[in-house]
C-alpha cells in the first residue's frame, strides 16, 4: 500500500539548509497498525507530512496504492488527500459553529454526492464512533474525547485507505486517551490501515509495529509481540 524509496527532505531557511529526512525507506502494507515514534526534531512530523501528501520529498519516491505521488501537482495531491487519507489531529480542527454532523459531512462536499448521501454517510460514521446521539451538538457542547471521536468520524467518512493520526491523544487525559486508542484498535481489527504519530511509548504500544525515527532516519522497525494478532 505504502512504499517510500530513498526519501530525502531538505528545507532552506535563509542561508542554511536543514536536512529533515536523510534517505528513508519504508513499506507499510494494507491493514497494518503502525506507530511512528521519535522525539521532537527527529523528523517524524516531516515523514507524516509526506505520508499524508501534505508535503513532497526533495528526493525519492512515495508510492501510494501503486501511484507515484512524489511528482504530483498541488491539485493532484489535494485529490489524493481527499480520497485516500483520513487525518486525525491533536487539536481536533473542528469548525466551531458547525454541528458534529456538519463537521463530518465537510470532506464529502468535494465529492459528487447528493446532500442526502452526504448526510447518510456522516450519520453512519458518527454512529460508528459512538456518537449517533450527538449529531446536532457543536464542539463546545462536547467533551474532549467526544470532539476527537467527531474528528475520527470525519477522517473515516470518505472511506480512506489510510487513517493517519498525529498525536491524537495529546490534548486528552489518560482515561480518555485509552478510550480513543481502544477506538483505533477496533478500527484496525475491522480492517482499517492505521498510522499513529506519537512521542509516547504507551500510545505506540497499542500498535502492532513500531517505527522509530531519529535524526531524519529510521533507526528501528520492529513488530510489537505483545500486540500481535
């Protein structure tokens, strides 16, 4: 499903060139549950941005579902993001004046669907994360865990190939974090490919595989025997 070949990313900051990724090779198959873990500045966020087609590599190839995304135009990358990748962020990124249902329907506005089809899909996604009774609630009427569940439903509503979660429990207490990770566990068990970007070992421990990033390189790639299916 995902294949990175010799991925290099450089940023030019004034007269300085920063090497964020230094030749990354990575393969992730369908229905894997992978943690990308590393400290701040390790390159894991840059790697996540490339996996999510939010950024392009300076060198190398990123092949997603058989398609080389590395040289796509911005509009083509936007189409890939909309169709193939569901994003869950630490800060939820919900529209404050819209209901849970409206927030979840948002990614479908760019699809050729009727309003009734978009609503039915969004209702099903919200029910799937346990919020079928919160359709008309706005974000400020929901707890942090409920807001993150809305964000997960929004990520899943387009039926993406990959669910990409960036520090998804960073703004949550430990009990709510466990609930959100249990939701990811269930999504993986149902067949969803899940990639979690984190710096927390206890969050990475939920995943079936851990990829450790340091100084722009993958320094460890191992299965998690305790979570083996």
